[in-house]
């Protein structure tokens, strides 16, 4: 190796040391940067497995989108699935909202929509999106939501078991109520 190679390696090593010694926030101390504030989404224990077809709702925290037979099925995190008639893509029409507490993920195969409902896997027949029916429920397929959000370096409103079971977490504006940290 030439002196030039040693110099490049040395500069790289010093840069690496400098980067790892840098502060994790702009204040110069070693407290972590808070990356967000979250609030638990609750559902009454007796209502958590109650799947309901409701009127159209406002799309807010959407997830996966599926297209089937001119209909859109759009997941709403922790809440359920929107059904939208998309026969005329220039003029989509909201048809219904499937209220499914704790819904985090959704999939469609054939005429069946598969969705998590808190700890259960639920199969819904969506052959007629205007008349959705629960076909089956497999209980305790998924672990229960923990009392902590699935994120780090965040503040969150401390869970209150008196409010029900936690079926999700939603991002909120920073608030003094957010006294817990993870």
C-alpha cells in the first residue's frame, strides 16, 4: 500500500469516529430525537369482535388498496375497510365502510376478503360488495396488541385499561398528555 492509501483509510476512519460521536439531536445532548407522538386506539372489550357494515366514512389513515370487479377495497388502519364503486374512475362512489376493530392488514383472493380483527383472522364474502357477509373467524391467530406502540423514539399517551383493549396506534400532534416514552 502506498502512503496515499493509508491517508484515505485514515481520513475514512476519522470520519467514521466523528459520525458515531455526533449528537443524536440538534440540542447537542445525547437525548434521542422524538420522532412522533402517538395515541392508543381503543375498543370496548365486548365490541372488539363486532364487525359492522356502515355507511361511507372519510378516508384517513389508509393502507393497502385492492381492485376487484370495478370496486376498490381500501384498508383503514385499526378501523376497517372502505368499499368504493370505481366503475367510473372519474366519479368514484363510496359504497360502505366495514368497521373491523384492530384491522391492520387486508388481502383479497377470489370473492373473499381476509382481514385481521384484533387477534382473529376473519374471512368475508365480497362477491356482492353491497351485501358483505362474514364467512369464518379463526380465533387467536395474531398476538394481541401490546401496551406499547410498535415504534421507538416516540412519545405516547399512556394506555388506560379502563378504556378497553388497544387495537392500534395513531399519530397525533404533540400534547402534554403524552407522558410515556419509548
